[in-house]
C-alpha cells in the first residue's frame, strides 16, 4: 500500500512539474533566470518521479539506485519547502495566493516523506535479516 501511495504521488508531482515546466516557456512576464529555475526544478521533480517508477517496478534495486532515490526524496522535501516559502512570500507581497501550488507542495512533501519512510523500513528489515545470519 505504501509503495502505491508513493507511485501515485510521484505520478501527480511529475505531471504537475511537467505542466509547470511547459508553462515556463510560455510565461513572457518572468525573467530568464526565473524561467531557468522553474525548468530546473521541474526537471528535478520529474527525475525523482522516474526513479520512483523504476524502483516501484523492481523488488530489489541496486545500492546506487536506492541511494539516489533517497537523495531525490530529500531533495523533494527541500524543494517543496522552498516553493512553499516563495508562494507565501508572493501572497504577502502581491496578494496573489495560488492554492494549487500549496497542494502540489503538500503532495511533494508527502512523496518525499513516504519514500524516506519506505526506504527506512526496507533497510531496517534487511538489517534484521543480516543480523540473523551473523549469529
């Protein structure tokens, strides 16, 4: 069930990030630096989504893939926090509060937290198995 929640949240955040990345090309009011930041963030979120999909299909991923997936999950937490802070700042400065961004941030936090929890549980189980062989 946990892996299904992670997969569904990864699909939602990847789709949202793709739409935001495409919208960044269309937005003519934004500066070029802001457009590059939005596209880079979108690519990072889609990259974590791809890692999630690959690890969801496999029962045992390689050590490097698992560490990269964990790093991506932590990156999602940081990116969601920064995006939420920026959204609140814009709401205070301009009065334009975009609730859809908050929803995407919450799903990103959920995906990152669930992924970390899943990997922690998986690692705890493998540690228990290794201890039973060493005795």
